[in-house]
């Protein structure tokens, strides 16, 4: 009987030790860094550098979910914003974690960057952080004048009254401008609602702040857009307090580098422009490439 009891005690101690080593005691705060413009996909990494995508955020949050020792997450964000749809998908992923999420702002976290942060449990910004820029912008380039210079004529065949309004080959009609403005206003109202819900503010007050202007971290705190002033260490302390951890073990997640094959496949969906033409025509050639590769407007929280 004594031997069985001793064996049970040793077994329990051994299991506890092993589980503790695996972080099951729950004293971890995971730090996830997100830097760059927010896009639906990371195509063109060789040309554009770091970006924030829903897939990247999903991978990192799944990693945190799978580690039972992670009690809270700190997002270190640096972003000027980006795609409306990508921002909305990222926010949905973040809300599914089920553990405290604290956001730590870097130099600039504006527009879409603020959108994905708005529903965090706490937001920590540096006094000199540039944030806010709550608003939306959508553009329909008109390259008809450039085509005229180059002697290019395009025959357009359409079914649907407004089907060619995004082609960039003519000026929008007053009715089409009104349609674009209605779409932009709807996306703006979606942004306002997210901020109002996340910051527990009245929607009318949010509209007064949502002029598209930037605020410093100090101004943002006074206005209720952030909770604390400080850097990453402050954010980690706040996350630990929310999770009830006295001595947090901080773990830093690094993004998984995409394979060469995946990167090449992503690049396959990008329309590449002949570089000599870009040098010859300057910015206008880049605009043409953008219109040809995706003829629809790209509403952005930026």
C-alpha cells in the first residue's frame, strides 16, 4: 500500500514537472509583431517587403491557441492601414482568441491599423505614436488622357449600365460619383461602429473624431482612443495583469517564412510591368499597371 502511494506521489510530481515545463501552468504572454500595410494576400513579397495579412494573423493566433500556457497576447503593431476586407477579416480572427489581447502601438498605427486594434482589451501607445486617421478612401483612376497621348484606343463592350465605370477609360458620371460616395460612406459607418463598440464610446462622439486626421499617442489617450501610454514592456505588464499573472514568461512569435514555391505562386497572380516602360512613363505607368491588374476600386482604411 505504501509503495503504491509512493509511486502515485512520484508519478503526480513527475507529470506536474513535465506539464510545467510545457507551460501548462499558464504564465505565458505571447508577443506577436505585425508590421506593414494590411492586404488580403502577401503576393509580391520580393517587391514589396513586409505586409500584414489575415493568413499571417490566423497562423500566429492558432499558435497561441494551441499553447495552453499562453494566458494573454500582446500585438505589437506598426501599420498605415490597408484593405477594408482584410482589416475586417483580421478583426474577426482576433476576436476568436478567447484570451486577453493587448495592442502595443509602434511609430504609426493609423486607419486600418487602428481598426484591427479597436476591440482589443487594452491599447497602449507611445506619447509620440501617430494614430487615428479614422476614415476610408476609394479611388477610380482615369487614364483616358494617358491613352490618348500614347495613341491607344480601346473599344468597350458592356452589358450593365455602370459596368465600365471602374475601367478608368472615362470620367465618372454624376450618378456614378454618387454611387461611389454611398459605398464609401457605408464603409465609413462600419469603421465608426467598430470603434464605438471596441472603445465603448457613443457613435456620435466617434464621428467627431473620425475626420481622417492623425493624433499623437498623448492626444489619443485624452480622447479615449487608447488606454495607456508606454512601450512594449508596459503592454506586457498590462496583459499580465488582465490574465492574473504575477511573473509572466514572455515568448516572442516570429512569422513563418513562406516557401519559395508559395512565394512564386503568389507572384504569379501579379501583373508585372516592363521596367523600361516604368522608367519612361514614370508614375503613370504604375497607375496603368494597377488598373489593368485589378480594374475595381480598392476601398482602404488608410
